C-alpha cells in the first residue's frame, strides 16, 4: 500500500457518515419511456447486447459493449461539441477507435441511457475528491438491480464494478465504506492496463477511493439528462464537509493553474459557484428510485 492509498481510504473512513436531514424539495425521476430511446435502439444493438437473463447480467454486457466501442481518449482531444446524449455520442465515437474517443462522463451517459431504454432505473453520477487542488474526478453510472434489491455502481470507462469479499456487487456508498476499510474488491475483467491483476485492482481502488469522497447527481434522469432545461443538481456530502468552500477553492485553483485563454471561463464559473444553491440530500434520498406522483407533477 502506498501513502496516497492510505490517505484516500483514511479520509473515507473518518468521513463515513451522511446527513439524515432530507432536502425539502427533493424529487427524482428515472425516465424509461422517452421517445428518443427508440432512435437509440433503432441505430444501435442495445437490446441485442443486453440479451436475456437477470438485470445484473444485462448491465454488465452493456457496460462491456460501451467500454469496447466508445473508447476513452484521456482528454487528448476536445469533444465538448458533442451533444450530451447517447445517440450523439455513439454517432461520434462508435467503433472508430481512440482517435474518436471521449471522456468518462460521455461513456457513462451512454451506459445510463442504454439501461433506461431497456426499462432499468439508472442514473449518471459525478464522483468527486476531497481536495480542491485536484482537476481529476470521475463519472460513472448507477443502476437499480431488482434481483439484488439495490443500486449498483457500474463504470463503463473501466469496465468495472466493485464488490465485497463474497463478490456481491456494491452500491456507490457500500463501495465507499469498504474502500475505507480496505475490504473492497474489483471485478476480474479490468482491461488494458499493462500490469498484473493485483496491480490493476490496486490502481483502480486508489482511483475510486480518491473520487468517491462526495457525489453530485441530477433530478431528472432521461435521454439527454445534461440538456434538460432547469435541471436540478443534488449533492451527497459527508457530515462536516463544506462543499461550497471546496468548490469555490477549486475554481480559484483552476484560475491560477489553467491556460490564459481559459481563465476567463473559470472566473465566470467562480461567481456562479459563490451564489449557486446547493441541494444537500440524505443517504435515503440518494437511494430513492421514484418520487411520489405529486412531487413529480410539481417539478415538471
């Protein structure tokens, strides 16, 4: 174990509790009937890839398919022009290799929308580190697996999910707890790292321990979640953590360390972060599947 791994897992262990106080205007939607899913399935073999069987098997097959056909480009090419919906991302990247690769958020969007399109509640979640002096975060999907009666974290960018010692797939918060105790494991099909499996597992565990300190997610999870007008963002943060202070410090760090042509964008973002309303949710709300009908109607 290296010092960074001990630091990240130690932080998860110390900051292990979340608020039981609920966000008063919380609503959540996982839209499985959007008309755009037909376009997705007409253009790409989503149902064929998912196949038959239990929900967990369907999602792992889709995860591998996204990973193999929508490659990660490591941020070497600007792809911000791509509309943040599964069809647009697949149209750009599908089967075209790393030259047409994308970053983790776009890979997660494709997996999430594929799962929604076959009727599975799914959500794209942004996993963030404690330190504001860190440009790197990670985006994954979480999918409700009915047979397991739980949400499970799926990472299309790494073809990965996390388990306990009995190989039971974990939710993001279960993974967070077990990472803090160094009792978390990774599925055995992590690809493309030029090292043995133990080293792959340790690298990925350290990466997730760093990036699972707090989580952001959207209220409406649908085709083009990031494009929804008036979209609400929720924060799930550990007790004792000041997320506003962290995000302001992050912007200030970016202003100091970004290329000159980007500093104006970060300065504008900083003003937004200072006034942005942050909806802090409870652990119970984070694991919600659907709101009651009244809440949904009032939001839409």
